[in-house]
């Protein structure tokens, strides 16, 4: 089975970005490296952070804002739970949410799960593309959402319609240029139908 190993964010200032993700609690989940590749608007992906309770969501949002992030959607209750969306100083969008609506303990700066959500034009076509390259599907909901089985990675890989992901994170779906993200895995190197670049995990 093909493995998904790492997420590398391409940023203008790796030192500053690295400090931000450490302060935010994402240092163990993402790598950063320098890039000035041209990019405008929505870059087609988001990092989804799952927390166990609303208090932890607030703690994570607060840490991100203190470290220099800006708010895209203030944390609030929804029919699905509680969450908000922030944009990192390098432009990466981070969605922070809990399925719970009430706290069951003291708030903590703790992330239970991280997922890389790729916004794609055609979920079913992208699913076929990845399955053909050896990734196993863990969950699939037609053209709305696909999650891959990625046991060797600290980050889950999932596909989401680009338009829906943009709406969910509070931004316009318009965007051009580099995604400024590179995915590492043993199926690489290749570029998927939506322009997301994979490289060999050992690279």
C-alpha cells in the first residue's frame, strides 16, 4: 500500500513560519521550506485540526492568533459542533474544530488529529487517480468527501470539493499560481489532476 508520509509548506520565511507552527502546536505535523513561488487567492487546501472540546479549540485559536494568525471565521457553535478558521502568516488556512459543544474538562493546547484537506475540482476523479497510485480509501462519500488510509503518517489525507472547502473556510474559491505545498510519500514524484505536487518521502 502506498504511504503518505509528510506535509511540507513552502513559505517566504521558513524561520518565522517554523516558529509560528511550533507555537501553534503544529510543529510535529508539518515541515516548512523556502519558496517565493507566485500564488494568489485560495491555494486549494486547508489543514483541519480536531480537538476534543470547545475549550481546546479556543486555546488553539488563541495560540494561533497570538503567534500572528488572522481570523477567517471566529470560533462558534454550529450544528456539527464548535470551531473556527484562521489564516497563518504564510497564508495557510487552518480549520480548528471539535464535534463536542460542551467542555468536559480543563482547556488544553492539545490537537487530537490533523488532516490535510485537498480542495479538488472532481472528487471522484481525484479518488481514482490516487487509488491507481496505491492509496487505500478509508472513507468515501460519493463526490463530497474521500479520506485515505494513512497509518504511517501523523496527518490524515482527504479530498474535498474545492468550492465547498473554500466556502467552509470563509474564503473565495478563486486562486492562481502555486499551491505552495508539497506532499511526501512513496508513490512520488508526481503531480495530481489539481496540481498538487508529490515527491519521494526520502527527498
